[in-house]
């Protein structure tokens, strides 16, 4: 292959078309690209999508959303926050930069990779201020149990919904169960704008704090000054520049309208995967195979390789076939910044060592799923140690 790999099936593709291109051009031609009316429209549309009286604030990215959420919940130095052990590093980073201690909780089982409510409760101490959950791959956590734990221990609940655009739990949208939720619209997310995020809450006081944190604690936005609605402003509290821009907000509006169709396509492709992967049980297992806690979003397609499979070799063999794969996620304990700061989480550590993520995206076809599975089925015996 050349230096630029020509994938037959890549890990992810955008589902953009003329609707996104037109939205961006219209925004550029409007003459206003800093946070303005399109951002307001995106926030209102997202709030309507979530329901439950939710208010939304669009921000620069998912990590900004998480950081705002942690600070709005009053997390300060000396506090502890319980976070997932199988997650992207931003969950831990935003807690660490707030000055609080990160406490990681293990997954429920090798078939359910969401947080174990019993392990969450076991790790609560008098210093615990909040619990942050992740709906891994778009599968809802055991929310009833976790909400009950947080209520009994008077803890804030933060939902990291980076994988969960459009997902539900018992008919109610994910992101509406905690005190606050944080969303990511990164390029590979179900709703993709490149970089972008959202903070959502049903608590008016939290919403006000988040709004201050998003934009320097200022009482007036630049858009209002441009419109002549204010000549000056006050600063109510220290904050950040975590604003989204109008171009990405315009993409968000289009992507939100396309989300049901895109998620339905993911659902169909995952069903195809399940049918094919069931034939490979001698080499792997599939998490969430019989999930029944709501409507998943199928953000990624993870599998768990048996211990006798050399994952690195398998990745290389599939790469030779033009199939791109990934890992979600390396273990927290393997990172220099955290290996001496967190305890063991045996189940998630095993998963981190043996997980493989297969391609999945809205425009994927059954034929492409078959190409991936053909390569996997052919190469698994060759990757046995």
C-alpha cells in the first residue's frame, strides 16, 4: 500500500450531503459566524429533542461540556468524583483539572460494559461529590439503580452522553436523568459537526451557572452587542471561552434533523454484524448482545476477543485487507498521568486488552459489513497465539 492507505472499509465516514454544504454556505454569507442566532436555534432544537423541560447550551466541544458540568455541580479541590474505568480520558481530565480526586468504577460484566452500580456504591466516601456515567457505545447504564444511589448519598449525577445522541432508557431520552448531561459532536459521533458539544440540564440554577461559565461570566453576548441590544456588560463570575460558532451550529441543526434516519441505519448494520459475528463464538464475544434497557444508538461496534487471539496481529491482518479498526479504550491504568493515581478495575482492564472496534457509520452498507466480517473470520484463526 502507499503511505496513504486506501481503505476498503474505514472505521467511520460522515453522512454529509448538500444539506450540510448549503447550511455552511448560508452561514458564511450571512456575515456573522460567531455564536449567534443559529446557535440559539440549535440549542432550542436540541432541548426539544430531549424533552423533560431540558435547557441546552452549545459549546466548543464535548470536553468543554464536561468541564462546565463538573464545575457547575460544585466540584472543588478535596472532593472525589466517581467516573467510568472504560471511557475516553476527557472524563478523568476534567475532574483532575478541577482539583478533585478521580475514583474509577468498574464495568458490570463482560457482556455489559456500562458502570456497575454496586461498584459505584462501594467506592463512595464522605468526600464523594458526584458520579459521572457514560452510556458506552450508546447503551444506557442501569440508570434506575444509579439514580437511586445518587439520591440516597446526596450526590450529583453527571451523564456523559458523548455516545448517546438519540438514545433512550425506558422510553425517555438519555441525558435527562442526571443533574446535568454533556454531549459531544466530534466527527465520529452520531451527530457530527467536527468539534462541538452541548450541556443540558433541567435545573434553572445549574443552567444559569453553565451559561456564565461558557462565556467569561459575561452578562451580554457579542451577538447582542452587534444587534444593538447592549452597549456594555458585567462579569458575574470567572468563566471561559467555551462558545461554539455559527458554522458548527448550522451543521448541528442539519445533523439533528438527520439523526433518526442515521441511527436507524446504524441499527440495521449492527443487526447484520450480530448475525455474522454469532458464527465466530470460538474466537470472540459481542457485548450488549441481548440488551433490553432501552434504544441504543450503536455509536461504535465493539467486540471482545478471546484471550488466545493476538489483537495486534489481527489488526495488522485486517489492515492488509483494507479494513480499518480501532480500540475503545486503552486502560486508564496504562496512562502515565493516571497509573499511580487509580486503583485496579479488573473487568475493564481485561476488556481494554482484548477489545476491538469494527467499522460502523450511517452510510455503511450490508456489503461493507460483510467485507469486514469476511476479513475477521478469515484472519481470526491466523491470529491465535
